[in-house]
C-alpha cells in the first residue's frame, strides 16, 4: 500500500484547511516555541511547512514514500524551510533523540497493518523525544471507520487533474478507500492511476496501553482538534481522537 500513485495530485484535492487545525492543536500543546520538531509521516509536507516558522531551530519531516517527499522538497526551497528525509515510522533509530515535539497527523497510524505495529511506531516516536518532550497524534475512532465512511463517495476535478474516491467499511474497525486519479500531461492526455488504501483503528484501550508501555508519564485524549477532552458517554460519534502524550 503506497501513496506514490497519488502523490502529485494529493494536495490538489486534500482538505488543506484541516492542517490549520492541526497547527493550532500543536501550538496550544507547547508551553514555548520548540527548538526541534519531528513530523512523522509528513507526506507532501504541508503541515511541516506551516509549523516550521513556529520552531526556533530544526524542523524535520520524515516519510516512507519517496514520491510524497519529492513533492515536499519541491516546495521547500526558501530560507527557513523544513528539512525532509526518508524514514519508516517503525524504525526511527537513525534520527536524533532530543526533539521537543514529535507529530504524527492525518490518521497516519491507521495505515499500519496491526496493533503491534502501532505500538512499535509509538515506541519509536517516544525514543525520539527529549526528557520533556511531547508526542502529538490523531487516529480515526471505531465509529468513523465502521459507520462514518458508510456510502462515502467523492469526486472533483480541475484543469490539471481529477479524482474519484469511494470508501467501503469492512467492519471490525477497517475501511477500504478506492481512489482513481487522472493527471493531465503536456500532450493533452491524462494518465490514470488506481489505488486501494486500507485503514484500521482500535479501541481506545489499545492506544492507551501502547502509550503506557512505551513509557509516557501521562497523556490526554480529546476530540475536535483538542477543543474538548474525550468523554465516551457524550462523544459517541466522535470521528477522531487527538492525543497529547508527555514523556
């Protein structure tokens, strides 16, 4: 499963306004401007770019997908731009261990194959933090994957590309996304690419256990980009959980 096929059209049809909410969530989670921030599963680097001006030192975006990183680097030729490197969230051992903040947004953990890999990724991100560091991430809730994507269908087009996107819940906290993109070529033809992306999530206890086992001293779970602390009785239809995790 890879985003390579859709890398060049990803931002054209992505809801970029959501990244402003992730930015607010990040800034409200920091007591001061971080010296170093690591953005895991950065994709095309949109969030990495908008958080960089708020970081006093190094901003590094890491992603496993080379094509997504190529798009990120195309937009980063300016003073103060973040750095981008290839890396797998399941093994971040080649990166520094003194980051003030590590982020992992856009339900990126949901693309891992099972709860063991989720725990491994969380442990790897824990190891990248300094002693006072904070991990920030979000995941889909079981409600969203089992019901929220029911009958989901999206289509859009512009002068350069088009996209068709249909989602099918599989039950058991899994969903399949079928994406077809058409990218315009200089000769007037369109190149078609078909992708299937699978996402999985888990009961909240699975994420909580992974955080405890990794060594986090405390954490909180919220909804609506951190606006409210999660209450299972009130937020039965919450679509995402947002985590603030303190080393």
